[in-house]
């Protein structure tokens, strides 16, 4: 059973969503956004987070960014702040989807199911194709325009991680933990150097299909269309 962490301060909305999600066979943990929500996330280790941006004790976008430092699970934003700049900022900080209030709870359940299916596909796929870029996880190879690209083992691991988690922003520390390992005692500039090499190797990849973006003050994200 998939675990959903629902972070929502409006009790009627939270109770309605919890009922619909549990009817759809999800295990739901509800937090009202009061106090240290990050601790709840770390204890819960959910498969997906439903996050309201307007919380009493936390800024939703800041919380989104904090969660992204510790986990790569899908995050869907729920909020009345539905302007284009708000949506773009949420997506740039690592959200996977954006649902504006008021919403139909059936639509929320459908979006949750769709995002989880997409996430499962990325985790289970042995080969991922992003336009002309092909990443083969079994052979540990990368090809662009059917021409193999030679990467160092570390650069391969970093690109492979980003490809499995498109449109999610990760801090340098997060990438160090997941790619270099928690025992790595070098500086986080190793991430910058690796990203630079990967970008050079992928310089012929059309930006209309994807690109590694620098999110100022946060980290890096593989943005795909």
C-alpha cells in the first residue's frame, strides 16, 4: 500500500482528501503544517506528498525545498495561489504537479495515481529515452543521436540519478549523498565539476527535449518537456 503524506491546515479539506485517498487504497498520514513538518516527513518516508503552500507555521515553498534535500518522492502542490508565477516557482523548486483550489477530490486521486505510475516507470525502466538521449541502466551507457557518449563512472551515476528524477531540483548535498555516498569527505564543488562535464558531453542535446538547469541558491535539475 502506497503511503501519502498530506500536509494541509484546513481540517475539512484534509478530512475529505483523506477519505477519498483511503477509499482508493492509500495509507494517509495527515499533518496540519504546525511545527516541524520535516520531522514528520522523515518519520513517515511517504511515497508521495500532497503539500498545501499556505500553512500556519511554515512557508510551503520553503518546506518543498527542504523536503527535496532529503527525499526524491513525488510532490503535488495544493494551493489557492494558482497564478502562473506561483506554479512555475513550485515546479522549479521540485514539485511534480500543481493543483489549484478549489478542486475535485476525484481529480486529486487521479493525479496522485498518475504521478505514482510515472514515478514507478522511471524506477523500474532499464532504458529511459528522453528524445534523442537514451540512458541504458543495464549496460550503463548513454547515447545521443545513436552515438555512445563516454562518461566517467561518477558522471554516469550523477546523470543516471537525474534522469530517473526529471523536473526535480536537488541540492549539492543531496546529490553528494546519493551519488558520491555519505562517506565522501570532499567538497560539494565536485558536483559542479561533474555537472560541467556532463553538460559538455550533452552539448548537442536539443534544449527542447531537456537540459540540466542550475537553480540559483538551490542546486540542479534535469528539466524535460
